[in-house]
């Protein structure tokens, strides 16, 4: 078992100001319905350095159903056509939407692609009229995750130590 500091954050209004501009000409973002195989390949590329394992433990039929659910939105960042980042939401169309997974594969980090992906995806999610978008981040996440979320408009509403399987 491992203890991690978990920070819970929320947005209660859409992002303010102009949308962030594209940081790379070859970059694109779109909502995609990925096959479980393509999703897991991207999930591993982004999440392996951060110890993500939740989706890896899902039975394949459950993952397929999850990815096909209209309340699940996965926004994929592509660079020269190659998937290099994701922003995954659950509960789209409901009052509260959870940002469950967000990140970039390590080789494209530091190029301002993450904030752009998050901004674009959040603007799309807010077009569905939620009253709140929330997330949690922990000490295993990227060291800049919390500051990226804060710049996007999230505010901390709780922090606590939680125990997770090793």
C-alpha cells in the first residue's frame, strides 16, 4: 500500500478569455471514439510514467462499453497524425462531469501542447452545459499537473492523504 496526497479540484464556469492558439502547426485535437486497442496503446503511452493502471484492469467488454458510452468523451491530441495525448471525461451531458485522465506522452511534453489540449477539451465539455467539471490529481501525477489545472480555471476544494494498492 502507498499513501498519496490527493488534491480535488473543480471548475464551476467555462474557461474565460480567448481560446489558446495552436502551439504547433502539425497538431490537431478531436473527440474520438477509439477502439479498446487504440485507446489502451495511447493510455499506456501517456500513463505508464505516471503509474496509471485503472483502465488496464478493466475487462475488455467493460472497456468497450465505456468507450462507446455517449457520456464518455475522449479528446485526442495528434501530432503529424500520431496520437500523443488524451483528455478523457465521464458524465458528459450530466450536471457534473469528471475529468478522469489527461496527459501527454513524455516525448511531446514541454511544448505547450498540454494546456492547449486541456483548454480545447474543456471548452467543448462546457458546451454541454454542466454546472461543474471536477478532477483529482495526486503526488504521482506530473509535477506541473496542478499548475496546468489552475491556469485552466480549476480551484482546489479538498486535499487529503489516501491509501492505494502498491
